[in-house]
């Protein structure tokens, strides 16, 4: 009997397929369907900091200083009271989801400052969330702000949240840190029990007809998986934290590669939005079939088997491989 079980954030999961935050998770019936087709855990859609600050007078200095001076200022956002469920509705959503399904429910907070986060982290825990994912988003637009200040803000936020609640906390990281391994270490030391690699930021576009800046949502493709595989393979066994791959996971093959690189779970969103929730059943069966054909008895057996420490040529994940790749490609003579 093939064992698909894994662990993530101190939770035992029946398999490594996790539904990450998306509009699908706003609907309780969708969450029930996800459980039915084999999803092992669900990360709820995010509660945004802008929603919290509408109800909080304890505003962090990163918000209160110059509301017109940076791109994340509150005045640049739509009325967040009417985005998804609002703070109180979000807490009720957690309670109802926990009553409806047996799989773990992971709450999500999206923002960049402490402010009302600690209060709502506690309330999410009380509402029954099994874990919390911090989706930290801060765009450093001020030329005077240093990378050290940004990293310190991340670490302090994680410390503040993890010290205030008992449920495990994961941090969803950006791929844009200059020293990814170091910030991963700092966040783990600050109390993060898991790291989610990597966040996908939605970039604005310019409409040439109206000359307006417009939002532009692009779903992930399997090509994006390579960046995640590289860093999971590098960080595996270097940190006291679980690792999750998110972004580019579309097939059973993507799940298998994630596990071999060293991930605990693979998170899917775009594939579900594109193909529907029932698509998970196919991924689940394809995963079982591949493991049986290749004589793998468990997910644990493959986890980390292709990490940097385990492969014959560790430079494949490092800069030294860059020249090999370039030399491997030669233009054909016409």
C-alpha cells in the first residue's frame, strides 16, 4: 500500500496536495468539494491588512506616516470593507469551514505591518484555524529604505505574531531577497514553522488606449516551478522549518518534483482555477500511478532525494551551473 502521507506545520496530512489561497476558498461548498476530491489541507483566501486597519485604531507607524507617500497607502486601495467577507465575516468563515470538513484549515493574513495583525491572529486561532500563513507584502518604493530595514520589519512581524498565538505560523516569501537563505534562516529563528516559496505578485499594466494603469492578473504556468524547486532544494535540511512549493504546480509530475526537491507539500491554485476542483482527482491518481510504476512506497521516501545535498552534482542548483547551461546551447548553422 503506497503511503502518500506527509507532515506540514506539525500537522499530519493524508497527501502533499494543498489548495492555496484563492477566491475558490471563499465558498464553503468549494472547500467541501476540495476535501472530497483529495485535497489534504486548504489555505483560505487572505484577510488583507487594509480590511483590518479600517476597524483598528492601533495603526502601525508604517501605515500612519504619510498616507500619500508610498504605493501601498490606504487611499490607493478600493473600499476594502466590501472585499470578500470583511474581518468579522472571515472569522465566521473559519468556524463554519472547521465544522464542515475534517482537513486542516489554514488562515491567511496579507499585509506588511504589525498593527491589528496580532489581534486578528489570536481571533483566527480562537475561531479554530489549524495554522496561519503570513502573506507579507511590502514594496520598498522609498530610496532611503534599506534592505536591512525591510528584513528587520519582516522578522519583527513574525516574532510578534508567533509570540502571540499557539498555532504554527508559515511565512509566504517573495523571491526577491538578495540573500534568500539568510532571510529564511532569520524567519525560522523568529518562530516561523514553515516557509512557502514563493509569492507571486500581480504587476500592473498600462492601457495604451485609455492611458490608465490597470490591474493584470496572470495565472501561473508550470515554467514557474523551476525557481521554487531550486530554492527548496537548496534550503532542504538547512532549516528547522517545513517547506511548501507554491506557483507552477499544475500536474502530478510537478508535485513529485517538489517532493524530490525537499518540500513537505505542494500548493495548487491556478490549476484549480483553470481546470476546476475535480482536477485534483486526476492529479491524485497520476501521483499514485507514477509512484507504483517507479516502486516508491511513500512520499517520505522521495522527499529531499533530489535536494542539493543529495544529488551527485550540487552545482546544478548554484551559479556554477550557469556557464554549463550557456555552453550546452549552440546556435545551429543555417
